[in-house]
C-alpha cells in the first residue's frame, strides 16, 4: 500500500511553487485537480513523473526539455528545480503480511540546477541541468527524518517500477498502449503484448516467480551436477574390494610374520641351548678354539722347525763330500807334492819358462855372456841338445806346475778347521732345533691332551646343530625381511586406499548432501511452479473477470449516442460484448487484452474507437491493481477525454470507487454534468484547481484576474462547482450552482 | 785349474767301487741324487761322493791302494766323461797321483793312471768307511757316524803330523 | 537492506499460494511446510529485490539457505 500525502513542486516549468495534498481518506479517496486545457495538467503529471523517475520521464529529447520556469531570468547562480513527494507505505512484504503492517513515511526529493549556457548551435538548448540528485528520507518513530539506506531510485523502482508508470502516473493516452495505443497511435501487436504481459507479470509477481524458478532450477542442476561429480559409487565399491583384498593379504603376511617370529624365537632358543651345550662340552668354546689355534700354530712351527732341521742336516751332510774335508784328509799327499814340486818351480823346471829365451839366443848365435852359440861350437851344440830335451818335457812340466798350484790351494784346508767350524755350527743349530722340536712336541702333546678331554662327538653334534640352526635362523630372517618389505608396501597401499575411500565416502556424503540440497531446490521449484500456476491460472482468470466487470460497469447504460465521438466506422462501447485478458495462443506466459463482440468475435484495437480503448485500458489497469492488491495512487491525465454522458460518469465513478488513491486531472468540461459534479463531491476528499495565468483576458483568455505577473500556473482549492479570485473565469459567477470561495487560496 | 776337470771330462775311464760292497754302499747312498732322502740315514747323495770320501779315508789312514785287477774286484758306477768329477775333486786326484807316483813318474799326468790310482784308493778305503758307517751305536745315525769318522781321521792326521 | 517496502503488492496471494503448495508437497521431501514457505518467501523476496538492484551473491545466498534447510531436515525415507 502506497499513498501520496503531499506533492511539492518548485520552479518546474510553469510552477513557481505548488503543493498538493491528495486525500488519504479511504471513504473519499478521490483527489480532483481541475484544470482547463493548457493550464498545466500535463506539466503537473510530468513534474510528478520527473520527481519519481528523473530525466527519463521527460518527453522527447530530455536534454532539450526545459524544466526551469518560463519566466526565469537567467543569472550566474542558475535556478534549482525541486519535486518532493511525501508518501506513506504500510510496508507490505512477505515479512509483515496483512495485520502486521508497519506504516512508514518517506519523502522522495529530487532536485536539479539549471544553468544558462553560452548560445551555441541553434538546435542546442541555451541551458544545461547539473547536479540532479534524488534522495529518500524516512521518518523515524519520533517524527525525525533520516536518509534511507536503499537509495531513492532503487526504492522508487521497487515501489513504482518505471515499466508500470502508467499504473501510477497515468497519461491515459499512453495507458491506451495496453490496448494498441491511443487514437492517433498504432503499435505492433507484440509490443502491446509485451507491455501487457510485463504489467501482469510484474503486478502479480509472476516475473519474480519465473526468475526465482529459473534460478532455483539452475541451483538444483548445480546440486545435481555436484552430486554426480561427488558420487563415484562404482569406483568406491571397486576400491573397497581392493582394500579388502589388500587387508586380507596383509593379515596373511602379518600372520606369517607372527609365525616366523615365533619360529625364530624357538630357533633362537634352540641355538642358545646348543651353544650352551657346546660351551659346556668344551669348557669354554673360545678356549677350545684357542686350543685348536694353538695346535695349528704348533703344527706350523713344527713343520718350519723340521724344515730348518732338514736344511741344517743337508748342510751338515754336505760336509762329508766337501773339498775342505778332502783337503784336510789328503793333507799328507798335498804337503808331499808341494815339497817336491816347489823346488822344481823355483828352479824353473816347472813350468818350462827358459826354453823360448834360449831358443832366441840360439837363433841370434850368441849367448848373453858373449860366447858364440853356433853349431860349430861345442857350447852351441850342447845348448841345442838341452833345448830339444826341454821341449819334450814341456807338457809334463806344465802339468806338474798346475798340480803344484792345486796343492798350494788345497793346502789351505790342511788343518780341517774350516770344516770343523762348519760342522760344529751345523751341529749346534741342529741341537737347538732338536730342542725346539722337543718343546713343540711337548706342547703338542699338551694340546692333544687337552683336546682329548673334549668330547669331540658331542662338540661336533652341537656344532652341526648350531650351524643348522644358524642357517635356519638366517632363512627365517630373510623371510621376515621379505615379508617386512611386502607388508610395508601393502600397509602403504591399504593406507592409501583407506584415504581414498574415506575421501570418496566424504564425497559420497557430500553427494548425498548435494542430492538433498537438490531435492530441496526441486521442492522449492515445484512449490513455486504450483503457486505460479495457481496465480497465473486463478488470478489471471480473476483479473479477466474483474476487467470485464469494470468494463461493463463503465459501459453500462450506454447508447451509441452517448459516446460523442467522431471516429465513425469504429466499434463503439455498445458493440463490445466482453473484454478481458487471456493467455496468448501457444504461449501461456504472455497475455493480451481482448475485446469480443456479441458474436464472440475478437475485435482488434484498430477497430475500436478511442473512448472504448481508454475504458478498456482503464479497466485493465484498475482490474490488475485490484487483482494484484496493488494499492497505489493513480495520477491520471486525460482519462475522460473523448467521453461523454454516462460513460464519463461511469468511468469517473468506477475509477473513484476502484482505485486506491485516484488523483484525476480533469478539465472543466469533464465536470460539466451535475452527475459528475455530484460524483466528485461525493468521492473527492481533496479538490484543486489549476489556473494558467497566461490565460488572462489580456492574453486572450478567460481568466479574470492576473494575480501575479509572469506566465505561471496557480493552484487553488476550488472544487468542480467553485471558483475564487485565482481561478475565476468569465461567466462562472453567473452560472447556477457555482459558488465563490474566498479562503484557502493556494498561490505562490 | 780348469784343466784338470777338462782332462777327466774328456776320458772314458770309469769310476769303480768294490763289487762286494755294492749292497752296503747302496744303503748309504741315495738312489736318486735329485731326491734328497733322509740325510741322517743316507748321508751320501751320490756314489761319487762315497767314492771320494773313501779315497780321502784311505789317504788319511795311509792305506795302500787296493791291488789286483780292478775289474775283478770292482764295479764301475759311472764314466768320468759324464762330468761327475768337479774341479776341486779333479785337482785333488792330480795332486794325490803326483804324491803317490812321484813327480817324475812318466804316468804322473796320465788321466787313466790317475783315476786308476783313485779307484784303487777307493777300493781300499771303502770297507773301512762301510765298517765305520755300520758301527751301530745307540742314538747315532749313519750321518753322525760318518762325521765322527771324518773328525777322527783328521785327528789321526794331526796326530800323525 | 531491511525490506520495508516491496514491489510485490500481490504478496498475500503469493504467500497464500506458496503455503498451499508447500503443505501439499513439502512433507514428501521431509521438510516442514512452514520452513519451505519461509525459505521460498525469502528467495522470492530476494529475487524481487534483485530485479531492482542486483543482490550481491544471490546464488550463493540462496544455495546457502537451501543447504541450511537440507541440513535441518531429513528426507522422509530416513525417518
């Protein structure tokens, strides 16, 4: 519910300052603003629209449209235009439904400053508007005001959507767009349908439903996708099976390891016991080993000593055929030879050294003493004979000489001392070696004795057992090592699989959650769809009925004559049997307004006359507001144009009775009939008259008094059958039923 | 002194030991010279060593060379040309011959006569040596006995001197 | 922004229809009709606001609301 409480306009075209307080009395909801054509009705409507929507509400090229007063004398400061709309809302929303309303007052204030600009091109305005601001204030409980957080434009769009402007600030000519446009306007059908559909959807909330449904469907799909993505149940089962297998394998290995460890313990125990037995058997296993080692060392020493003894014996034995022994044993013969041959050597007999010299003397023929040595001399012949004999003895003499040399050499062995020393040395060494050997033998016997104390058989049995057990233990250890590696890798695998499965389970849970979310989203979609279908079906049907009912109310008691129109050939109200709203064939979400004749033939808008179109459009607007519980002001201009007689009265009555807060801008002629005047008097909680001062008598108009210089429009409180100094026109004082008012003049 | 060894090495004279003592000799001479047996019980590695020792024993004991036709009492165990006589032994044989024959004996440088003399000395020394070797006293070995004998021969020499 | 004024003049009827449908359908989804109505009205209202001034993170917010509702309810099959 939205009610306008006050509209204040400053410096807007023909208004210097103007303040309207529409009625909020539910029993007299109609506010009438009477104005003759050209007095500023349309400007007032435009001012309200500008206040609501800003520049876009201005017609044509908004930049060129001048908002500033026509009588403004441009100066350096420029001029500030302001429209303020004070309204009240009951705060209807889903949060506070009926009975829980929270009444709140807001003031929407829009201002702009107009500056004069240097003259430019002829097609450019010589002004510019700057600093347009719109702000919204909300009244606190204590009556003070605060700026609303939502922002003016957003709130306006929320409350009075631009697209639905004709529902709140209606130019009847434009409202006729719902039925194909006003008299001089032709619209494409799809535009009409779009406009109608938008209005129906917006006011019934179907558009929001549709958007919410679409969004929820998308969200549901997203949840579905997420669920699918997170599921992977098949893989989970596979992995679970793999995990089970791995766990079984791990259990098997663990059991095997356990068994091996037990066996190992047993074997280790057996080994310990076998070692114990061995130690007991040998006294001390290490001592036994040492004995063995000593024995080996002893054996080696014995061998070495025996080898040395053999060498010593060899050397001693070699003495019995050594020349040093022979030389000593043959010393007699050697000495004898030396004694006999040395003289021969000394006298030169051995070897034969002089013979060659004597031969040379014989060849020379003269001895060293000077005697002749020729054959003729006796001396010479004797020497020749001696030389011949000596030559024959030469070989033997040389032999003997060698024998002497040998005897002299061998003589050195004559005393046998060298041989004796050598023998003595060898014999001493042999004696030592024999002692060593005896000692070694003694040691050997001792070790043998000790070793014999050990029960070799038992030791061997223990040793064999130990070796066997050690081998067994080694095997077990090897198996344990291999199992350990295998178990390690299996454990890793199991851990990994468990992690993966955990993740997958988490994802599965997530998938469930997503599915659950999707299910909720689907539920919401279904509810929305159901509600949407109901609203669309029921409320549109309701709207359809309502529209027809309103139309029929406005068209009741109508004869063709009553519609004072010139558009001959067009369908009149009387020809329209039924009107309404219907979904478009093939598209349930689009709607169009229809009119049927008595034969239930659809009548295209172009076939319907202007008044009928207005009534049709108005019935749609009013029906839709009613059907959608839209309680908002209806500021309407030109509503009753082209209407006369009972149609005008009916329309006025229906509007006054149906709209929440009708604010109608009417001309004097609209209120000519007594019925209409009475109707207004009955329903109007507030009445105003707008008078354009430029319509003064001096300007060729019929306004009697120029109350203020300048071409401004003035507002007064005069109702349909009243006039005052501000609005009095020629002849009004003479008309019956008219009264002069002297109070409550609104003027700036 | 290479001359002596060369002289004998060029001869085909055989070295002889008494045939009657062959078995006993074999007891004290190793069968195969290269394989050293038990030196203590078999002191002589070769027959020539026993032969040389017998010659020297005969000399030390002033035994006359064994008479008679050598082939009748002796057995050749090797030929001189087989190089069995080393330089020292060859020279000693020459010195012995010079001493026993006299330096002016025409055969003093005759290798055949020198070896013959040596064979005859060995023939007379051999039984004595065998006798000494076979004197089985307690805890002595043939090697002990032959060395002891050699030592006693030298003492005899010194005594003689 | 606290909703004090709404474009949705048809709100009563909308709430009424949503409630009627929720009562018929919600139980089979394991969710209390009142909760579904509240949730949906919040969503419709947010959508309505969004058509005027974009509501930041509207999808995330609606998803969050649905998730909360899903968490706070159990599917009928689980009961």
